[in-house]
């Protein structure tokens, strides 16, 4: 059997390796348009923060290992440009411009996602950068190397924007953040978002919300962002307003697309075309809480989907249950974590959401070093089900969210979750874990 | 209705307060034999560590608040000595020796547990101390105050022993730990226990295992422990070999007892006698994983059982699902956490346990500051169910265990748990959370 994988990052390389491990008879070819495979994209902000560390530290497994140890025909610098479903062929061209054509028995689309770059005047300036590929990371880090970048404007205020804000501040760079819409972290409960915002402001980060950047102009030194209340100049602009799935190949081949134009897949990562699979940031997923399709491109799902696609390609029948939308990030010394639905998303999904926000402490009564911890929790008034949770605090937020994530997978009610036997020791939290206190409070309102 | 509560700590005061909140018509009397109510017993080692902090910091709510704000007839210094079920009376005597007698309509036994003190020669010396009540804590801390205690011998190596070891070392005291049985932390997987032991030894703590202390003798200065391979002298001995339920009153009244002589209760905290409830460390619980009775005296359960008893006393029908045996503690810079069953306990409960131990890292690939993290996981070969997990590491162990605890409550299989959508960000763990890696490894063996 000949498997062709388009895309050599998390999903693609996970799948390729696993297929070779399960069935060494399968001939696996991976087409990767860049020269990088298998790197920790999420680690880039932390690497950029440290001038002394080479970007290559982020490579998890070298191309050579895939080729020599695993016998994968890994072709970097190979961009697929078309898929012909009827003749089962992928066509494309190399970085050098040479066309190629390769037949397949099974095809895995692992084309990932791309940073959104609006077609606005000046947004194509070389000093307007995005951070998605390792090459993007190298470009940003290289640009910072000579010390001439003193001010950076970040457009966008999502995970990447916030992590990059921290990285740049740690290098002494003045950071201004800009977003067109008026609400800071709109998916986060207001009390929790306020804490994140206060943390940024305490670090000297200036925030501009509610006005879009209409164009970017060359200034005498650096760039000027036009459209805000006042002209903002920066030596470098980081564009971090989100990503979109790389589903052009799939669309052109006639595959069914789904939310945000992600490639529609079933629990076995099968697309609408026979023997064609999709995994990773280019594909959609099932949301365990709503039961509906969703598109939340994150690393764990990409890796897991790569494995499951491999299993199914090799003839096993593996079906992923889906995701609950768990995510965490750190911004300076603050941890932010979420799982499941916000009240707004719950309402849109047909639930009758009831929400509670509590402020408690990260350690036990009278234990030194306690800091505030905020927990938001959403339940469904009709069924009593737990629908989502969010936690913000200077310790104990990121790992704590996983207890709620598992509860969502198990479809627990708020009452059942509130009866969980969670760990207690004074250095780690109050007797009633903050999640339990939130559940107890929420239960009163359900 | 007249409710009498015997015992004024976590379970008793939680219940008394809640009953008054639900139904102010109920006359609530609490009989507490000591002069302390409602304090954070688990916080005592950390308080003792800090010579400057008053022990009174640990009091969560003052007796006066219970009396004046909540209208509870709180009688401290009142030791109950007997319960007459037929006439519904509690008899006892005060610290001053005055007898009392009090009638009840409903009775809650919240008598807690006591530190075990074997009747061996010299174990009753005033410098052989235990740590269970706040008075015990005051006694130890008072004894340390003049700086004459330079060496402490701790008999026992459980949670309290280890937390007190840390507290004493932080005050510059030389600590030797002794236990009669040969295995250090026998409930912890060997690879994980080794790490805890190495941490103690790195802190200069001497460990003696496998020989019991047969007697304690007065030395020219301090005490000598006899029975070990060599004579061990100490200025103070801390006896921390465990606790047993205070169920004498219940036994004498003819109530059904259960494991370890804990008072047998149902999910509604009802004892075998009508209108008599028991909650907290004196009572047993149902283990969610085995479905059998168990006795694991911990603070969260005590508080929760107090609440549930209150609800039932007030005529609601609340049934606790039980516990899964989740616990965490810190010893120096190491976090230790567990939930569910060990392989040994699983075997004894009729499962066919399969176990895996992995060593991984606390942060993502190439993220600075990562430290090793050990995870043990147990599953049932027949049903595929998750049965238990343990985690040890210098960060990310204590809170991480709760995801597994919730999975145990939900009766998830190892496969289902391994499909959980857990949070990922480089500062907090690898893409595949260590719990997921353990589940994936375990699944291969099931």
C-alpha cells in the first residue's frame, strides 16, 4: 500500500511514523512544502524570548531520523498543488520549481493552518510578521538579533499574541497591543479577563482596543499603524489575529468542508472522499459537549488525530470521541485555562446556561504565599450538566482545569462533579478545591 | 428539633452550621471535649515550621462566631462519655469534672480520630508527642520555642511524619525517621517512592526501616530509642504511625462498626441506629472504585460528610457517592499525589490489575526548567477500567492527579481517559500530558 501524507508537522509526522510502526509494508511518502518537519510550534515564543538558544532546539525529531530510522520517504521543499481523486494522484512542485506527481492508495491531508494576513495596504511589508511556521520564528528571532527592534506592535490579543508579548517584554522591547474589537479576551469571563489585562498593564504593555488598523506605512524609522486614535509607530509589527485551515487543496478536490472551511472528517478522520483522511489543524472535530462539529486547532488534537488516522489507514477501526476545547497559556506570571463552553457558546448550542464566577485562594486557610484564584463555571439549567470552566491565577490554574475537562468528557452533572474526591494539601489549595467551591455555588443556581 | 453533635472540628462544625442555615428552628448543641473548634489541622506542620506565627492563625472560625452569629449552643470542654439510644440522651463530663446529660432528637457523631500511641515502655513520656489536635500542635511548637530541641526522632513515615520532617528541618533541627516495617511508602510505586526517599536523604534526614522501637528511655539529655540497630537519641520524639477512629462511644452504644472500627454509615451518613448519624474521620465511606466500604480519614470528606449529614438531618435526601482515595502532600520541594487503588489493593478487591510507571518531564520539549515527573497508573485487564494513578515530581504532580480522580468517579476506562482533551502549553507539560502518556502505555498492556 502507498500512503501519501501532505504536511510534515504534528499530525502528518505522527501519522507517518505510526503507520510505519504498525505496518512496515506500507510505503509512506510525506510531502512538506517547507524545509522543517516535526517541531514544537507552541514553543516558539519561549525560544524567541531567549536570544542565546538556537531555534533548532525546537525540532523534536530530525528529518534524517524519519528517513533513515523509520524508512519514510520524506520530501521537504515539496508543495502539493493539486489532488486528483479519480486517478489517485497528488501533483505539485518543489521549492526549485520542478513539478512532481505521485500516486497514492491512501491519502492523508495534514496541511495545517496559516496565520491570517489581511490584504490591507502595507500588511505585506517584510517587517509585518506572523508566527506560525518555524521559518516565521527564525525570521522574527533573526530580526531581533541586532538590537535595533525597540518597539513592537502586536495586532491581535489571542494566545500567540499574549505569549509573544511576554517574550518580547522579557527582551526589554516596548510592546503595544492592538485589536479591532472592543472586548479583551471575549471568551473569558469578565472578572478573569480583567486580571489578565491588569497583568499586561502592570508589565508596561499598552493596549488599544476597538479600532482596526487600516493600513501600515513606512515611517522615517520603522512602521506607522494608521486607523487607531493616535498614530502608532513600531520597528516591527506582529500580526497575530488568528489562523485559518489550509483546506484549499481539499476544496479544489471537491472534499466536503465544515466550520471555518476546515476539512470535514468523521471520528475516524475520514473525509468525504474514499481513502482520503485529514488530521490536524486543517480538519474539524466533534465537540463532546455540544455533539456538533467544531474547529479548535491545537497541538494535542493534531497529534492524536495523526495517530488515529494512522490506525484507520492500517485497517483498524479507531474513532476519536472528540474534544472539549481545553486550553491553557501563561502570560507573564499568570496562568489562564479553559475547558468546554462559554455561556455564549452554550446558549448558541441550545443549552440553558447558568454561570458562576468565584474568587478564592490558591492555598489553604492561613497557608503562606496564597494568591487569588478565579474560577468561572457554566452549567445547564435543564439537564444539570457541567458545560465549561475557566480558571485564572498565579498558580494552580493550568493543571487544575483538567479535572473539569475529564468531567466534560464523562458528561457529569455539576452535582456529580461537585462530589469529586479531589486532592487537598495546604500548599496546593483550600480543603474544598476551588473547582468544587465553584460547583457548589453553581449548583445553588441550577 | 434538637440536634446534638459530638465533636467540634471539620465534620461537626460543618454540619452544625449548615443545619442552622437550612433550618433555624433546629436547636443545635455541639459538645467538644477540647477548647478548640474549627481549625485547619492539616496546616499544623506549616505553622510549626514558622516560629513567628501564632498557632491561632489556624483557627478558621472562632467559637464566638458559631455561638453569636449562628446561634449554635457550642460547649467546649465537654467530653461525651456515653450515648443512650433508647432514652436519646448523651451523658458526659466537663473538663472541670462536672457531669452533664443532654437529650437529643437527632444525634451526629463527629468524634474524629486519634493518633495511635502504642502502650510501650516510655511512649508516655511528655517528650514523646503526637500531632492530631491543635493542642498537640501547641505542645510541639511550645517545646521547640526555647531552641533546646536540636534532634527529633520521628516514628512513622506517612504524610504527617513527612510534613513534620520538612517543618523541623526548616527550623534547623536534625531529624531521624524510623519505621518498623521495611518498605518506605509501601503504597507508592517503587520508582516513585525512591524519589521521595532520595529527597529526604538529600535534606540530611536519616532513615531507619525494618526495626521497631521497643521502648523509649530517658537519657542524660533527651530520650533514647531502643530496638534499632544502634541506639538513637533525640530531644523530642514525634509519634506519627497513624490514626484510629474515635468510635468507642458508638461501639458502646451498640452501633455497627466497620473497617478499622470506623462507624459504619450509608451514603446518607446514617448509622445502624435510627436518627443517629456519623461523619468525618470516625466514620467509614464507600470506595467508588471497589464499591466496598473503606476508611480513609481526610479533611475534604469530613467537611463534605458534615454537609450531607446536615442535609439529611434536615429532611433532605442526600447520598454521597463516596471517595476514590485522592491525596496529595508536599515533602520539601517534591509533590506526591495519588488517587484510586494500588495494584495490591486492586488485586485484593477482585480486579486483575496491570500497572505501568513512566518517567517523563514537567514541561514541553526544549522548554527551560523542566524536571522529571513520574506517573504510575493501574488498569483492570478484564474491564479496561482505570483503577488508580500516582504522580511524583517537583512541579505539576498535586493538581494533575485530579483529572484521574474525576475519571475514577466517572468509571472511565483507561482508553476513554487516554482520549481526554487535557490542556497543553509548554510551561505546564508536554503535548501529551504525562497522564495521557501513562494511559497510552497502560493501554498497550491491557
